[in-house]
C-alpha cells in the first residue's frame, strides 16, 4: 500500500493493481499533462495534472465500490479503470482531442490498444485482469463502467471539485461525499437514492457555472484555437505523425511547435502570452444555423474566405464554433417516491439551465490584435452575422466595439 497526500481528498491509500499501475510509464506520463490544458494562462494556479485527477477518481471509485458492496475481481477491474481512465489523453488534455480524432479515429477513452501493450498490459495480466475488460470500463461500457464514465461518474465528481480548487473559482464545489454515499444500483443502473434531487441538481449547476467561467472562458478558447491550428499545421507539414502526436505530453508538443518553421510563431505567442484577440463574439441568435452546425472543413473554408477579404494570412484567422449546448447530466436517474425517474423529468432547474446554456453560447472569431477590426468586419460579412456592427459584444463604448480590456 502507498499513501499519497492529495490537495482535495487529503490522504489517498493506493493498493493492489492500482498501486502496481501507478509507476507504469503510461500513468506517469499524466504528470506532464495539465488537467485544464491552457487554462493556466487565465488562472495562474491551474497547473494541476491528469495524474492527480486520476488519483482522485481512484479514491472516489473505491468509496463508491465500498458503499455498493462490490468486492473481488469486479472491484479490482473498476479500480484499474479509474487509475487508467485518462491514459488516452493527448497533450493539453481535451484541447487537441478533435484534431487527434480526425486523424486516428480515436478519442481519449478509446484505450484498448494502449492497455493491451507494454507495462500496463503486463500489470493487468499479472493481476489476472483482462486489459480489454478494463478498457471497456474506461469507455463506460459494461454494468460497472458507469461508475467511471456515466452521468453519475466519479470522474465528474473529482474534476469539478479539483478544477474549482486549483483555479480558485468557487462555482464547482459539490458535495461529492454525499453523491458517492447516495449511489445505488437498481436493475443494473446507477441511480441516486431517495431524497437526492437537490444533490443531482448540484452537479448540473456546478457544470453550468464552470463552463463559461473556466472551461469556455474566452481566453481559454483562444488558446485552444491557437493550439489546434498549430497542431494541424504540424501534421500537415509532416513534422510529426498522428500516432506520435497522440502520445506526446504537453512539453513534447510545445517543443515540437517551437522547432517547426510553420508553427514557431504560434509557440512564441503562446509562450509569451501574446495571444490572438476576439474580433467577433456573437450570440447564438445572431449566427446562422449553417454556421452553428458547420463541420471542420466548412470552418476552414470560412477562415480562408475571411482572411482573403480582410487581407491577412489565413493563419491569422480562427473561427471557433462550439458544439450546440447539451446537458447529458439531465438523464441522471433519481429515486422519487419509490420510483426511478430521470432528472430532466423531475427537476424544473434542468429546463432553466438549458436556457442558460443557450444564452451562454458564443461564436468566436480571433485574430492578432492589429487585425481584429478588419477580420471582424470580414467575418460579419462572410458568416452573415446579425450583429449590427457590435462585433466583440453587444456592449458599446463611445461608438466603438468594446475591447477586451473594457469587457
């Protein structure tokens, strides 16, 4: 057994297969991947890593298993999945996951190949665990996979609290101890026991507040867009392969961006925090449906057209279109008056938060500071935005678009 001091859960005791997995290269690599990607450029203390988050998920998984009375090999598989659930992440966590998926067909939770080979596979087999079965749990498959990856998963419980703690933002605080204590299995489905509608609602509220404040803060989105474009250029120029990119850590990727001619300027800007600025920051109601639903190739075409009209290099225009708002947590099941009900049916808060999510949605177009005006005007024309000239926000100052410093 190994006891580790954690900033969120205090002391975490790691034993069995999880202890053996802890020192494998695949798990140690997570020390070099920031949990929140480039969010440390917004919140300087947000330097926590996927490694400590994985420990927190393991801790909460152990608590949930104890409460549910699950023991033996079934429990060991879940504990292994908890420690390993993030080994499929590429550099900067979710930041370039879409880039990696377009080139490899794999998301971060598709880890069958990673668990079957090298030291991780050896450890799992030495403990009589099938790597394929553990990989299924990481993907949220099989009955107990929902503990690690589902609407009430311990992954979500840990990252909300941990991200709030390290950013200093109070909105992600949830009663994760109660959430774990109130879990129960009904017909193989993980649900919250009687009287816990407010407990489930707390998850929804925490996510709704953390999204615009941390996860989709405009500076985080700008950094994310810059890293995505830089990674795509790295692949297009043949400086690395998709398979290599997938297994890099944060330091590897940044070094590769600094070395390559086509990406060196992106690396300089990110390193010096000389970031692109918002040229457009438009609400969903002002954006045509075709733009809201645009795919990757369409967005690249928009960028090229905007750049041509604005007279700038197409690398100096980033069109950032978020997915349509969704709330998977609303399908969380809660026991009410002895009946298992979906939270979306039971909670009036769900419909209110859905409206809030739509109101929070923004289309971003980013460019270097000296090009924001020309890029903004071109984007308004190319994307057929109904912004009435208010390109950065609906707030106007002395007849000019509000600057980032004023907003």
